[in-house]
C-alpha cells in the first residue's frame, strides 16, 4: 500500500462517521482543511483552524444526548471561549442536509480577520 488518499475517502484520523462527513464537506466546498482531533489546552477538539481560532465540534446524538453531555459541552465551550476561541457546534443533520449553508458560514468565519490579524 502506497498510503495515497483517494478522493472522497475519509481520513483515518477521524473517530466517527459524522467527523468523516464534516471533512468531506470541507473538501467538497473547497474550505481550508482543519486540524483534526487535536488538543487545545487540556481539551481535545474535533476540528481546529488555529490561525482563525475557530473550533468546530460535531455532535452526534449518540454521544451528546442527555443532561450530563449537554452540561459538559457547554462547560467546554466556556473554557474554549475564555481562551479566545470561537466554538461552532454542528449536528449530523446540519452537516449532511445543510452542507451548503454550513460551508457558506464557515467560509465567512475563516475569511474574517481575527483580532490578532488586525493588531
């Protein structure tokens, strides 16, 4: 095996079908590819564009249902925001059924200059 990536083939660095679908969305709409499943401070995030301090978390119902998961996710968001990151949470339906809308929003967010770019 040469280790070449076939277009449309999900990278092995993802942990779920939803994460794979999100990367395919990025590829399909020619968005900059994010870092995947990386640490920000002590928290592992699904997708990160470090230069824009933008994080996308993909929240499948299986792993993010219930009060505990809901509260944990909000606490993570607060921690990440306190470090200067913008956090976007996307559902399976948003990624799969509203991909064009999501790509448009992400393209806008990735194009906006961050505070560090302005200074």
